[in-house]
C-alpha cells in the first residue's frame, strides 16, 4: 500500500454510529497538561465539526513505549494515535459529545502500535502544521 493511500488521523472524517452524521475531525494542538490543568498527561486537541475535543494521554505511556521498544512517541505519533482513538470512539458509538476522553497507558500503546503498523515507520507520518486557531480566544 502506498503512503498516499493510507488513512491518517490528523484530518479525517468519521460517521457517528448512532446518527450517521459525518464528523470532520481536525488535529489542532498537542499541549502538555502539567502546565494547563496540573495533570500528568499530554492533551491532544481536535476540532470535531468545529467542537473542541481533547484526548488526554498519560505521560507514563511515553516511558513505557521507550522501555518496550527503545523508541519514543513523537508529537506526530501522539497526534495520530489520539486521532485513531477518537475515530474508533466515534464509529463505535463511544463518542457521546464529551469534551474530553482519557486514554489508559495500554490504550495509548495499542494505538501507537496500530498507527506504526499502518504507517510502516514514523518517517511516513504526516507533518503536523501548527494552526493559528488552535488556542482559544480570550
């Protein structure tokens, strides 16, 4: 399979399981939650049809990934893993309009493995382009 044919998870569509509504999901930012909400996590922000949705990934997952594989979770890999998790939540009916989802360490590692399997290598992941509208307006 060519890279161009792969589904990646920084900008994707998913059909809501219950309503069939097409949801456009776009990655916005990776934010270390220690500073913003005093949590030992990295929060990955997506807009789902212009509604902010956060995927909280525990920092311990980065340590476990390094122990398991000798490799780190990059910012791009974290965003892809969170996006894949969000897509699965929407399509399985787990998405109920919540603003934040908290992944377990095992869920992070499973999604990282799945993204790496799909992409073949982190070099094949798309670049994350910071967007000016990622920060809420005060």
